[in-house]
C-alpha cells in the first residue's frame, strides 16, 4: 500500500480539535493540523513491520514540562512513520506514551512519559489500520484505568463517539460511564468495565448476567439443572472489594483484583451464561437461558450505538448476532432489574438493559468504547 495522505485524518481533525477545546481544562490542545499530522503518521506506521511485528504505539500530545518525570531526548525526532516504527518496541508496554509536541511548526517526538494531565490527547495504535483517539479521564484517582474514547478510525471507517446523544436518554450507569468524558468511573462501573474488557480479551465470546443480590427471581429464566451452579456462591471478588476504601474505584494497585477479574472473565468463555450478583458473588456459569413460564418471546428491542450519525433503531434481537444475543435480550425482557453483557468472538460488545420509560429492552453496542 503506497503511502500518501490518509483521508480520514483530515476528515476527523477539526471535530477532534473542537472536542478537546470543549472538554479541556486549560491544558495542551492540538489544533486540527496537528491532529491530522499525528493521525496520518500513526496510520502509516501501523501498516509497517519491524522484524515481522506490527507496531503498537500510544502517542500523547503535551510538552515535556507537563509530563512529570519524563524521558526527554536530546534531539527532537520527526513525527513520521519511520520514527514511530523504530521507537515502537521501546514504547509498547502498557502505560508508556511517546510524547508529541508542536512549537507552532510541525509536530515532533520529544521522548516518552507515563504521566499525563487530565483530558490529554492520546492516540493509540491498536493494530494495523485501527487507531483510537482518546483522553485521560478527569479524575486521576480513578482506578478504572480506562481512557475515554473520542473517535475510532479503522481503515476508511471513522466513528466519532456521540456522548451527548446517549446521555440524553435514560441508560444504565455502566453505559453512561463509558461516554461521560468528564465524570470519574464509579466503583460498580469500574468493576463492570474490567469484566467487559476481560470478556473481549479471551475472544471466545460470552455472556454475563448481573442480577440483584439476594433475589432468586433470575432462576425462573434459566433452564435447570445448571451443570455449573455454584453453591455456596463464590465471593472472592466481593471480598477483595471490601478492602478498597470508600469512594475509591478498584485498580491495578488492589491486591488480587486483576486475578479475580480474569477468573470471572474466563468463566464467560464456557458455553452458556455466567450469573453474577450485583454484589459480585458468582452464582453460576455455563447456564442456559430459557423462557419463563407464561412469558412471551422478545420480538423487538431498541439498538443504540453511541456513534455520531447512528440514531437508535428498532430491530429483532436475532439481527444483532446469534443465540447469545437473543437469549440475553429475552433474559432482560423478563428480568427488568438485570443487566446482560454479551461479547462476540469478533470483538462486538452489547449491553442489554430494560428501559422502564420506553417499556422495551435496549441494546447498547459499545465495542468502540472498549478499545
């Protein structure tokens, strides 16, 4: 593929600049020209190979003076695909960002840092041709560790996150936490986020049903016997979270938290659904969802994708995927207090929740927010 201008870099640049000017608290903001140059260089770098490996890079737009204890190079390096490809092996570990800045001229690479101010512009090369523009969330104490996504570029496809459109509708707190650029992630939302990321990471596909603690009503929508029912409920994750101070979200510094998340995420890879209470007790996995006695099948739901230019649409649940999506929608159709998270093998991710105001199941396609 011959290198030239990457058209989506130009088409998204002004929108991204406007976003950072609206949401930035006075920190460094890249203008449209800088955004275009960063996106263009990162895209072409993503298509290169260094010793047979595709580069994975995170670029942050900020001066060295705003980067804390940073590694600063003696000489500035040009922001071009060759430079990024050469530096990629040194900066592919999580949490390391190549620093990019512009003194009124062409953007350049000045070094690397792990410290970013809130709302800092970040561009991550996820894989060849797949870029995510994001920013550091407002609360530096937020233990969720997930940046807020602003736009996803995959080849010629550009997805700009429509936070305002989603937040204008009643939606689950988990979904609103993914698109609310300025709000920190709460404890419950942080745990669900880490579980969602773990579910996507194993690439087997899976379903997670989050049900009210202490209620047995969910059993009416499950086919019994369940081969992998858990008795007594496993509360390893709940026990870990009890040690997290009030007002704090769990993160990588919480001992055992990552292992507990990966363990539950792994259960969702087993055929059937994993059932988890909203106080983090594992109740069952490999459960088959059935229709409750006297219940009618779900025929329609509202599909919402938080992307600019994609309004809510009414669809049959089967249009979203296979039996996982249909059964999860049926479960929420019957269990209005439950939340269902469904990961597809191809990386798609849907959150199903009951809308009391609309009297219908809503499905939220959020994979663009989880990259």
